[in-house]
């Protein structure tokens, strides 16, 4: 169960809908979900025309999902409906690591090792990496993390970064994303929630900060360098 606006809500369900048609497929599917009082929390078009469209939904429903599944199957455009586990249940929270290649790898070692420790205790934390070079490419990547589903923390690895990357850091922090930087030259560390010198430890602390199975308060560590 989840709490939304003070109300107790059911956990989202996952649906993969296989449908045919060109324009208007998503409109028809979402319209039926709305008629069943479904609250769509996530949607992704997996395949589109000219292939049969596959659309993944995560939906909170007030009751049994079978009525919605049956309704979707009755639509003329729908070929098949799968009731699946949500990505939150399978992959859980995401940590994104970007920056210089070698240091990205070291951060990932710490993050994956620590995530494994928490995941065997019931957590679901996944780690994604993308080594990039260049101020504008990195700034674009930072801003894009805030649009990624389930992304909770970003770790920036490198030796010298600033300019638009620091601006992007401040933007995504305002959107609720936790941002960790390695201790480096440039203005990026000043824009981060937490600055850590050792890349392996940065990965470890990123996992600890978002894990429910760890008692870790980022607010108590702000403005400190480790």
C-alpha cells in the first residue's frame, strides 16, 4: 500500500498491452483506464507502428485489476494484455553514475557491491552507468536523469567539471534528485549535496542514502568532504 495525498492507495499494477493501429492507440487505452478509475503512474511505448504497438503501464486501481484487463481485451485494437510485476518491484530505485570512464567504473564497484548487500535484505536498487566527456554532453545527461523513472540519486565522477554541469546539478536537486560529486576541481562540488573523495566510497554512500534498510541522513553530511 502507498499513501497519496493523505489517502491509502493500492500498489501500482503493471500492464503490457499489445495493440494494432496507427494514431490514437494510446488515447483509446488511457481512456479505458480512466473509465475504470485507474491512476496511471507511469507509461512507456515499447513498440509502435508499423509494428504492433506494445505499451507498458503502471496503474493504481481502486479495486480488482481483472475488470480493467477484461475491458482492455474487448477493445478492437487490442491483441493481447499481460498483467506483470512493476519495474519498481523488480528493479526498484535507480542510481545513475556518469562522468569520466575510469572513475565511473570505480564508483560502480562501490555502488553494485553495496546494493547487493541491501538487496539480499529485501531492497530493490539498480545501478546504471554512462561514461561521457564534454561539458554540454554531461550537462544534458544530468538534466535527463530527472526525467528517468525511478532515478533517486546521481553520482558525478571526474577530475575537473563546472559551468553548465554545475547549473544542471542545481536544477535537478530542486526536483528532488540526490546529487553526489567526487572531490574534483571546478564548481561542480559546490553544487552537489555531498562531496566524496574516494570513488568506491561514493558509490557505497549513494546506495546507503536511498536504501530503506540503512539509517543514513544526507542532511547531516552536507558541505562535508569525505
